[in-house]
C-alpha cells in the first residue's frame, strides 16, 4: 500500500525522501512523487512506475529545499498515472498533501468543491484534501502571517478538514506560507514519526527512518503531529496538546537490507532458523514459572477458563491460523474456529462469551484484521495479537500480545513471519494444553524439546536449496500446479500454492488431499505437476493413496517426505527428504522447500520476486 515519507531539517530533502521511499518499496506501488517547499515556493515531481523513473526525472530537474514530502502510490481510486500520483496540490499550488488510505466520502466533497470553483486534475479521492485545506485557510493564504501563526493556521485547517472526511488516512501536508513545517495525522492507516537531531521525519513504516534515527513515536488514530526540524508537538483529535513517549527500535537499518542475497524473499527464507529461534527464546521452559503468561498476559488461569478460540487473519496469516486450529483442538482440547477477517467483519458473527479471539498479522496493520479485532473487542471479547511489528495498530488494540521477533519482513511474499506465527501457535498450544491439563507433562516436555530443535532442523532443510532449484527448472513453464496435503499440512499446501501464484503468476491451488476425488482430480492432465506433502503423520498412508490416484491420471508428482521414507522413490518424479519431526511441527519445516520452489520458479521466469504485480505488503485498505 502507499508509502509516505516526510522530512524537515537542515539537509537537502530530496535524497532523504527518495532513500526513505526506497525502504518502503516492499509495500507495493505503481507511481511515486515528491514535493519540496523552498523560498516560499512549492515544487512537485511525479512519475509512473518504479522509483528509478522519479529518480531520473529529479536528476534532470533537481529540486532544492530542506522540507519535503515523498509518496509511493498503490492505486485505489484512479488508475496508475502521473496525474493520479501524489503529492496533490490545491488550486493556488501552495499546499501539497500525501495520503495513504481511502477518503470514502470524497465524491460529495469533490462535487461541492468543484461547484465552488476548485479545479481537479486527478481521479483520486486524495485530491479533495489540499482543496479542502485551501478553503479552510481562506484568505489567510494572502494575508501577512508570522511563522507561528502560519503553522497554527495549517494545523487548524488540517484538523478541520479531517472532521469533514470519512475513511482511513495517514497524511501529511505542507504549505508555502508555513516554511519548515509538516502537519501529519492518522486514522486507520499507519504513520510513525522519527525524532532526529535537528531533523524530524514521518514515514509509513520504520525501515524508512532507520538510517537517520531509531527514536520513533507511533501516532494513534485521531492524533496529529506538527513538526519542524527543531521540534515536534503532538495533538489529540480535538487539538489538545499531548505528550508521547518515544520508543527505541531494537534493530538497525542493516536488518532491513538484502545482505548479499539477490532478493529480500530469499534472504528472509534463509533467516527462518533465526526467526524461529527468536520467537521461541525464553518462552518454552519452564512451563510452571509463568514467564509466558507474564509476557503475553495469557496466564494459566486465562488459558484454563477460555472455552473456545476464534482465529482471524488474512492470506498467509490465515493459513497459519488454520494450522493453529488443528493444534489447539487436538493438543489443548480447545474448540477453535478460523476465518478470514474480511468475511468475519461483515457476516454478523454470533460470538459466544469466553471466546479468546486471536488476530494474526505480520504487519499488524491489515485493515480487515484490524477491523475484525475491533469488532470482537466491541462485543466484549478479549483479543490476542500474534504479530511481527511492535507498535502496529493491531497489537496496540489487543488485550494480549505475542510478538514473534522475526525481524523486518520486506518481501511481499511472507516467509519467515509465517514460520514465526507457526512457532507462536505451537507455543500457545503447548502452554494452553499444559495449563488445561490436556497435555500430559511428559508430552509437554517432549513438545518443548522438539520445538527447541526446530532452528537446527530448519538449517538442515535449507540444504535442499540446490535440489529445489533443479526442480524449479523443470517446473517454471507450467501453467497450473496443484498442491495437496492433509491435516496440518492441508494449510501448508494452500500456503505453498499461494507462494507460487503470488510471485510467479502461475495458477496454483492447494487442496486437502482427501478432497481430490470430489472434483480437483478432473483438472489433472498428463504431466501436470502435483506437489504432495507426504511427511510422517497419522494419515500418511491415506496421502500415499491420494498420490497414487493423481499419478494414475498422469500427474507428475513432486513429493516431500521424511528422511528414510522409501515408498515414494520410483513413484514420484521428484522426492525431497526432510528431517524427521512430529506431525504437529511439520508445517514449519515443510513450508520451507515450498517457499524455495516458488522463489526459484519466479526467479527463472524473470518475475519481480519482492514486489509482485498488483500486490502490496501491508494491506492497509480493504
Ligand atoms: C503473503 O505472502 C501475502 N503477501 C499476504 O497474503 C499476507 O499474508 C496478508 O496480506 C496478511 O498480511 P499480514 O500478516 O500483515 O496481516
């Protein structure tokens, strides 16, 4: 989704804005632009496509100045074009605004503005904002104003406009009459303020700030910030001054770099052993000491008294949620439902008391998951957030927090965050199972030991990389690929298929292996690749039969199995052997080769692996 960067200080703004936008590229975008205020004038440059086009434009038409806004746009209202790219300006060309979100009532606002003589140049919802600010400022645009008065006038005008709009926004505005000042505000879209030495910043996400500062302030919904290079003040929705305590980010900009890997996705796949280690650290043993409960707020009493669990998430996080349902029901005796947040929020669910709601989100900003979690809280239920982004909206709203500590994930395709979510759900199952007396002590001890062996097993699984690249060479021209699995590996199959389709654009579907004969078998043509997850499990025999059924119809089977398993050799066209692990933890290992397969196929097809077409990393609009 759109990326926002703002700079106020004593350095040239444009290089800082471009560098910040680069760090936000992972969010997905189709056009970009910057605005700079200097010497009482506003200059704007915008272009369609990658940041390199904007960079080229700016090298031909340099823009000097120490105050600026930058934006990468992911089209919602109005297609990708230079006219629709941000920043947008008012009629007089004195006010520039960048915005992430959707102004839902922009049509009547636009009609009213047009009737009053405002000229529009784009098809966006955002363009109403600079014009509304222009109206609020009225003739103050032409009167002599001291810097303090101009700053207050801009801040008041932005607040007045925000009272008129409905929808979601993270926005920033500059005005030529208020030199050196940025006014920023947010509701339902992310915005973070970076506090530097004689310079201040705004951004949609922390990676854009890390080169300059690790001291950040997360704005809450309804809050605004008014900043210059020297100071930054925070306000509530009514314009009352508030104090905000800065957080210090624990990782540096190197963590958000590619570190020698060709793509973020490949780097993040390779970071999974460490990511899982970080999710587990200090949380496995001893079960009795209650550290898990103290850290997450999920005390043994609470885990005992919960009668059911309702898991809400989108995309990959939803797949993790399905694994969580299997684990919690089978190993903690907790009835569990799992649902995509976009469905939950509009279907008027019946929510029974004593239900623990679990919102899973890597970014912590997914609009549907956030709305679903709010709905659950409004119904009086407690919400546990499982997330990877401290300070994001969902963990801030939640009653309990389980941070996965996987580090920043920049590839649009989620990889290490999925592994972290699965590790978190396994830990939750372990603690819930033990607290509820459902999981015998000995089993809990074994479960804990096996969890702690995962990072090493993941390291060994990474050793399959070269073999997987070979398989990718045979697969990259395929038009369709099916993935099959059972039990906890049914969601793994769906996740494997999602990885392939989102980055390689090959049509792929994940099916419960037992469902094949109820329809999907009809899809199989001679030579069609079927990726089968057949690692050790209670239902392995049944999966082996399903593989036979697919083979009998001409499928070319690529099978994942457990080291030492001989039954697939000579039957599947390709066999990948993975280290042995309990069925409950197998999705964490099994997904890794499927991620690598998707990566290599997409790379061989020349796709933009980290920024697949039409997709965004943080889906902050619905
Ligand atoms: C995964 O590869 C996708 N990019 C996508 O499905 C993602 O998992 C989904 O948008 C949810 O994101 P979240 O975890 O940040 O809420």
